[in-house]
C-alpha cells in the first residue's frame, strides 16, 4: 500500500489523504504480507492481503483515499498470488490476523473450498455484529462477509499443526492474533501482523500505530512478542515494515525448513 508514514506513529492531525498530499515527502510504500506454511499435517495461509479491486471496494468507506495500493507498471502485481493459491484448492487453514481490509481482502476466493478460516471470536463479533455496512475504521464489510467456513477462537490455539501455534495478540483490533512457527533448521518465527506495525513499534518503549483499539491490551501483546524474541530467539516479522522487508527475502537458494 501507499500512505503517509506518520500514520505509523499515531499523530492523526498530520495525516494526509491521497487527494490532498502536498508535500509528498512523507508518503511511502508499505508492505502487505502473507505467509504460506507447507507442513506434513496440512497447508496454512496466514493473512490473505488486499484485493486488486481496492478502488471500487474501498470507495464507500474512504479507504481508497487514505491507503491506496501502488499502481504497478507491469504484470507482477503481488496481490494476484493469493487468488492463484486459492484456485489450487489445497489450503486447509486460513489464519486471519484481524479483519481489516488489507488482511482479509482475498477471503472471497476461498468461499466454497475446504479451507477453514480462523479468527478470534471478539474480532468476528465486532466485525459482524457491531459494524454496519459498508464498514469503518479499517473494516469493509464486503471484504469479509463472503461465505467462508469460520472457526472462532477465544485465545490461543496451540499446535494447530505440530510446531505451529495461533496466539492471541489483542489490542490493535478487538481480536488480533498472530502465528508462531517453529522451524527445525532456522528456529522460531513470530508473524506479529499489526500488533507490531514495524519492529520499532515493539520498543521499548512500545510505539503505537495509527489504529489501536485497546491500548492496554496492545501493550500486553507487544510484551508477549518480545518474550518470544527473548526466550526462543524468534525472528519477529512486523506487519508493515518496509525497512525489514529486504531482510526477509531469501531467494531461491535460501529458504526456511
């Protein structure tokens, strides 16, 4: 996506919109990450990114003017990866960190497949029962009310597959969650999603981003992430850290096992 970088430090009075963004020096691209876990016990997808139809689908809530997608000049649009994965029909689990539009925008491609979509119960209730169409505050109802098979959690789900845990990381959203993957060759990876917008968000002291639903819960979640980093020397992958992104690219000759 593309946005005013100051949204990452919770100073709303400074935010610019796409339609009025002079000067443009503080606008920058930010990554929208997804992770595919191929495991002897099944195949899991963590987050499904945002939709290629963002202009039309986000317009009713104004998100198209705040966090637009980059207009790429070639056919290598990374968003197309998730629909291709969906067409394979092999995904057993989809773990959605939360239901903001940049994390659940391709869920509709999994309707009618065998995939079970895991979300925290608090997040589901907020998105489906508290909010009305078309949505607000990062939620766009048409992105998640798409007829997938849901499984609701109230907290952690340990060993969804051996060595893979879903962990509650509430605060950024009412029911945020992350994924812990313990790899034999390279150690533990914590996919923190927006519990840590950037690695710097973890502090200390923690630095909240533009959207924090419950500040105290978010502080407890950042402490939990740091505990994994200390106890297991885990690699923490932040939700939207452009500086971290190049360090995560291993290329075809280097990969996680």
